[in-house]
C-alpha cells in the first residue's frame, strides 16, 4: 500500500521535502538580507562617526552675525584641524564662553548631524553644546585694539578688513586687550549684529576662547547651490 502522507510513487516523501525547502528559501533569503542590511548600516554609522570625529563636520548657519561673508541659511563644511591662524573663520564650542549672551547655536546639520543626533539620543549622550562661527581676530600673546575711527589694530599694525560690509565700522565701542596664551579673540564680520568676544570683555575669561574649544576652520559652502565653493 501507498502511504497516504506521501504522493504515490514517492514513499520516502522526497517531493514533499523539496517543496518544504523551496517554501522556506524566500524566508531564509529575507533573513540573510536583513542581517546584511544591519551590518551595512552598522559599518556606515561607524564610518560617519569617524569622519565627524576626525575629519569634517557640516553646519547650518542660523544668524546674520557673519554676513556678508557667510549668510543666514548657508550650510558650510568645517575641517577639523589644530592649525588656526589670525583671520581664519572657525567654529568653536562656546558653551562656557559665549552661550550666555548669544543663544543662536550653529547646530550640526545634514546626514551626519541627523544620524549622530539620533544615536546620541538613544545612548543618552548630551549634545547640548553651543557652537559658534566667528573670525579669529587675534591669537595668544597678541594685543588687539579697536576704535571707531582707527579700525582694528593687532600688535600695533592696522588690519585691513575687506570682508566688512560697506559702511560698517570695525567697532562701535573702543577696546584694547591682550589675548592670553592658548586663547583666541573672536569677532563676527557683521559687527553691529555679532555678540562676540567684545560682548564678554567684562565676564570671567574676558571673552577669550580656549584653543581646545575650537572645532575647526570653515572651508567650504555647499548650500545654496549657487554659492557652492570655498569660503574666503
């Protein structure tokens, strides 16, 4: 007699087993595809974190303090570097120096910022630092001063500032300070609208930004598309 659980002529149930294997194959492929996708996402996250930590970071500019050099709404790429010179545009963490007077942060933007922000939230990491974009007016050991009529002076030499908008004075109120070693004196190009080192001269630290707080130099504007290119 033929076993009722197997087709006639297939007493060993080979055909049934083959059908079962064929039915399970799509499920196994889906599981393998899911595992491969998970691995690829994990590798991508690691690469993004390495790029952000070691090489570059994207920022969105929400205020007019650096106009006309960097406009409101611009998106820029900051190259992480330890070499900063007078005149460079830099992004720095102003949590302990600038945040009290200017609450408009230059928040990390784009895919990098979104991915890392989500991961940080999941891990409970606080990313509440206040990042700012300003120009280095003087470095450690330099004397920097300014008067409305005489303009910006560093170590006794007048500084040409072609990046200031026409009719904008180098300063409205005079100042004369010496920058401590290991610090920077920061100014915004839009002097009337920038809360920079001048706004903190009477605060602890005197508005000087420690070298360790600098994220890097602003190198490239990638939005808007019509202005893509190096930031001068």
